[in-house]
C-alpha cells in the first residue's frame, strides 16, 4: 500500500516527467546555437582537375573540420582570365562567403580587387602577387622549384648532354613561366644548353614526337614545363621504346597519380613537388580565419621537394604524395 506521502511523490514525479517531455519537444531547453556553414568556391585556372587530386583531399578535409561547404570550379577554356572573372562575379552574386582563386592572370585579379569589383574575401593560391585586398595567400616559389630541379638534374646528366624543354606553344601559366625561368637559368649557368620544343597537349604532342624522332643527336634530357606535358611525355616514352632509349632522363613538376606511377616505373627520372594536400587544407583554413576575423592577412609559402623512385616509399614523403583523407 502506498501512503499519502508516496502518492504525492508519484504525482510530483509524473508532473516532472510531463514537463521534461514538453521541454524536449519545444524550444524551452537552451540549445547550443548551430554553427554557421560557410559557403566557399575554389576557382582554378584550368579546364580539368587532374592535377588537383591531393589539393581537393586537403580542401575537403578542412571543409569537414571547419564546417564549410566548398565547391570546386574549373574553366571552359584553360587560362581564360576573363571567364575566371565572370565566374568570380557569378559566385559573388550567388552569395558565396569566400573565394579561393588560382589566378589565370594574377594582375587582373589584383586590379579587380583594387577596383572593388570583388567585394567578398579572397584567398589567392599559388600566386606571388598579393595586396591588402586579399585576406591571405598560399604560395609556392616556382622559380626556386625550377632551380632545385635543375641542381638535381645537373648532378646526374653529362655536361655535353643537351636538354630539350617541352612546352606549350603560346599560353604559359604564371607557375610554368616561373618554373621554367628558374630551371633553364640554373641549367645554362652550369653549361647545359636548353632547346625549347613547343607542342600542344590538345594534339597529343605529335609535334614533339616528330621533333624528337628527327633529333640528330644520340641522347638528350627532357624537361617538361607542366604536369600535363610531363604526363604526356612519359606516355610517349612508354609507347615508343626507340624514343625512350635515346632519353637520358625525363624531369618535371607535379604529383598526380599518373606522374607518380611513371616515376615508379622509371619512365620519369625526377620530379619537384609541393604539399598539395596542405595547400588545399590551409587555403580553406585561411578563408575561414579571414571570415571570422582571426587571420592577419599573412601569406604562407609551401616548401618544394625533389623526388625520385627511391623516395616514393619514404615515410617522409609518402604521406604527402599519397594522403589519406
């Protein structure tokens, strides 16, 4: 038998449960405010994202950690600076909170910022030109990267061995211009002659294949201007053993999966790389710090490394080259 005191306790307990239910089903309980999801867009200078695999992994990792929604946008025509500005304007009108931009033309982006045509926060990626209008930058010293590669090449190739520089015929990205400038100046200062051979990846490098087959020298070293050209050149060597036998070494920059596979097969002798995963991660982090007023607008410069086949499984480089999200 429950006494009078017990009945009162049961009634109070039922009232407490009822009040708790009402509070849980309404907004009476003080809830932690939902964290804002920042809308961001990354606009690159290329039509394809082949060379941005590790970058996108870093970008996605930061987006998860810092509650951001990041879209990755390519151009319809490579290095089309006008179209890049139009895409920036579109994202701005659509309410994007911040932009991460790999400039097709650095000066045009800086001028658009100075003229207040771009009014949302911008982080520049891979650009050397910066201004007070940007909230931060993640840069790579591509000229220094080229110099590093040239020093490593010079340690291996004979003094009298010519260097054939495979390059785009007309349009060179700022990254490629600086990279080639550093590499060619360093090679020529060490007594290695450089001969430029232009060929378009859009035409499958038919011009380069013909030029190399018509090459009257016995052997040559190949230096590729860009990751796309390096990948294409390695594919030519893989398909044509006669050409491959005349190549003293194939060098370039980039760390996409195709390039790393060719390095592992010995078709690419050496590459210079940077931490693309870190670049994507720090790019998003820099944008968020700027949006929240925590950043100081300072730039971050990524280091460069020289990699050969023996380095692919080195723990010091493996995580950078094959990052796991």
